[in-house]
C-alpha cells in the first residue's frame, strides 16, 4: 500500500510539472501574438509538405529536420495560385511567395484541423519554421508527433540580433562553430560576431601574410588562473589553431543557409600582439622582440603603429578578410588601446602635429577613420567598440556599446547606429551565472539569467528619433577562461535564450516568471536531447538563504523538464543517490536548532545544478 501511495504521489507530481499553462507554448523567443486552440495536428510520414519553392532555405531546413527525425512527409511543389491545395488533408503548406502585409522578417503560422499553413517575408519564413519545429512535440524514435492548434503572427523587435564568440583566447573548431550557429538559428539570432584576432592568437589564414598564422596562431603556453592574480604558474603547453580560408567560407555558407550574417572582427589598433609577434614592423618599435601573449588582460606594447607602410599592409590583410565575408559589416575592434607605445614614439608625436590631432586619442580616431575609409571603399561598413568615440567618431561607423550604455547613447545622439552589448547589464556571458563558489572560473562579473532577461536595449533618455539608431543587441562570449566547447555551452546557456527574447520579443510580452519557470525548463530538456551542454538552473523555488522559522514549506519544481530534484537535510551536499523530491515538504525545526535543506537538480543525462542551501533556524 505504501509503495502504491508513493507511486501515486510520483504520478501526481510529474503531472503537475508537465501541466504548466504556458501562454507561449514553450516558444523562445516569445512571439508577438499567439492564440491557442484545443486540438492537435498529427505529423506523420504521410504528411505532405506543399511549397511553391523547394529551394527556399526555410524549406531545405525543414526537409533536413524531417529527415533527421524520421518524421517526415514528402516535399511537393505547388502552384500557390491554385487554391486547391487548401483541400489536401494532412498537409503543411509553406508559401515563400507571400505578398501580404507583414513587417520585415515576419511570419504567420496557423495549425488547425488538417492543415498547417505558414507564410513569411524573406527570412521570416525561416523563423516560422523555427517556431513550427519548437511546437512539434517530438520524442526521438517516435513515428509521429503532435503539433498543438495555434495561430501565430510574429516579427522581431530588432534587425540586429547578435551573438559573439571569441576564438582568439581559445580556439573553437569549425564543427563547434556550426553547432553554435545551429543554436543561434533555432532562437532567431541573425548575426554572428566572430572575434578572429587578439593578443593571444591570430585565427584567420591570410595568404599574403602567412606568418600571421604560422607565428601568430600559436602561443608557447598559457597562464593558469585569472589575470591580475599573480600565480606565476603556466601550463607549459603550446596552444594554437586557425581557420583556413576554405573553412571560413564553409562557415559563412553554413551561416547563410540559416539567415545568419557573419561579422568578422580584426581587433585594431590595440589587442594586436599576435600580429606584431608575426610582423614586428607593425609595432612602433620593431627592434624589440615580441611574442604571442601567454596571459590575459592589458598590454602596453600591443599597438599597431600608424605608418603608411602599416596602413598598406593592414589594407591588404583586410582586403583578403572582406573577400571572405559578404555581409555588410566588418568589426575593427578599437577597444582598450593602450597609448603608451604611441606616446613613446617619435613618429607618432610628429604625426599628431602634422595631422593637427589633439592627442593620442585623436590618433586613435585618425587610425580608425583611415581603416574605415578603406573598408568603405570595399563596399562594407565598420563596427567598432565604444572607444572609437574617443577623439571623434569615424564618419559612417556603427558603435558597439560595451562599457555600459553611455557610449551607445552618445553615438545615437550623434546620429550613428548602435548595437547595445553592455557588460554591466547581463550581455557578457563570460561573467558568472550566480555568486556561488560552485560556479567555474570566470572573469569576475556577475550576470545571472534574470539580469540578461531584464535588459532593455533602448535607453529611455534617447528621443524617439535617436532610439531608431539602436539597431540591435548582442551577447558576448569572451573566452579567456573558457577552453572547451562544454564550458562555452555552459556559459552560453540558458543566457542566450534570454538574449533571444531581449532581441526579438516586444517588451510588453516579456515575462520572466513564465520564461524561467515554463519555457526555459522545456527548452533545456530539448537542448539536452540535441546534445548541448548548459548550466542547469537551481530548482525553481529553492532558496539559497538563512531563514528563521519553526516550519519551512519546500515547494519546488525541476528547472529542466524531466529532471529530478534530490535533497538532503543532514548537512551533506546532495547527489543523485540522495532522496528524490517528489512533492511539497514540510520541514519542522525543533526549538534552538537549525536544519540545512540542500537541493540539487539532476537532468536525465546526468547534468547537475549547483547545490542550494536553505538554513532553517528556529
Ligand atoms: C574587455 S569587451 C574586452 C575583451 C575581454 C573582455 C572580458 C571588449 C571590447 N574588450 O578583450 O575579453 O573585456 O570580459
């Protein structure tokens, strides 16, 4: 009997967990408008996919999905003007040739009765497919899958929805970059900012200057631990890697299939130690010897010297880079440029006088403007970090605001386009996700999921017209302390899901409780099946705190659908071998005693959350 009761409890508990009444039906980012209806469409291998263009990227994506899952019906070309296809039962109609009234990148999706119908404008059709895929209740191995009845109309808040990856501090191979792009596409992000050069490594093959990769892509060893903490320890292991031009093209094509534009970054004039190690003449003092940086943080002699020979060389390098990236933007860095080497240089001092520049900041501005002139001449536009404001903005530059929002606000007021990416507002995914000492080594800042989610990229101090210059938002993944794909995914997820909603969803539709308690658990469960790593959030309702009470009611839910919460009250850290939490608990604490209620979430594949500790004192 006891056993039966236990089982019953279990069933009731899991049912409660599965039954959330999520108005957004698990979709991330939350759509603009969504209406739920009773009933489901059944997707089977008999389902016909009807389209006016089998070659459209959205259809090709869907065909791959159907093939991979084994669910899929056959793709049939139709004439959109022949309305008879509406009478074909068990069909999914995807119309690329849509002339109706939809905002850019918008789509409309209806699932009802025997039909799924999707319309989209440009990339909107692809985003409609992403939403459809999120709605498909697919269990690996099953021969059919339900799609709940729904009507959605959707389009993005911002045109630039970016995610950055630093491959200079640590290198990530093409397979990982593709996996990263898959994730971005699934959550409707459309710009991949690829940080290809820095002090610690040059990662892109340049045919005319082979030493950039021969020398610049390798460092002799890597500092152990965080910058600024002098451990005096190094790992004694050479480290390197770079992409050939063919590999770069492969990534650009892969991204383009998913409506993702790749923005390459070559960081200048600072952050250039790897290039200078390869070609010391790029520095202001070529007599010195340079090596690819082996530690993190700022450097004084990593700055390119603004000589005519160097501009010629940089232009030639950029010409090769731009030839590989068809997108509008090239990111030229411009951040954290230490001016010490310029101050010490006779040449630079004279140049400041000759060009009637104010000081070294003026020289930085001159440098960026020269680069901009070249990039513009090749038909592209530059983006730079907000330091490019100092000393005057290059005429057509877009500013990426990372040191808070001040740079972005100033640039928008000057009529420049802005991408918001403030480290202070949760856009830096190299920051820790909680204050617990159980988090892995990170750069030091603090960016929990809620902070990322709550960010609004449009500052209220801008006028309506100035606000139009905020073209989008970006999350950054700097990798000083991220050496593996697993850790990159841990730092990225679930925060990237919050970023997606910041970038796409109208503010009025955002709801952190629904996002974090309903949709994140659902999406993390799906991502686990797809083989992604992520930070498992702590159990919903678990409090890491000290409470004065005689009785404590623990009412928890797993943070990942299908995961189990385990707990202890004996002071030890819980693990999967401890008691599972299946229903609300009442913990009674005797007078003048303390009970430590500790929880952990363990996912079906064995990923673990950090341990929470609620100390209940009476
Ligand atoms: C600042 S953000 C940098 C990077 C570091 C990052 C670490 C920016 C433009 N520059 O070089 O990796 O902080 O959070």
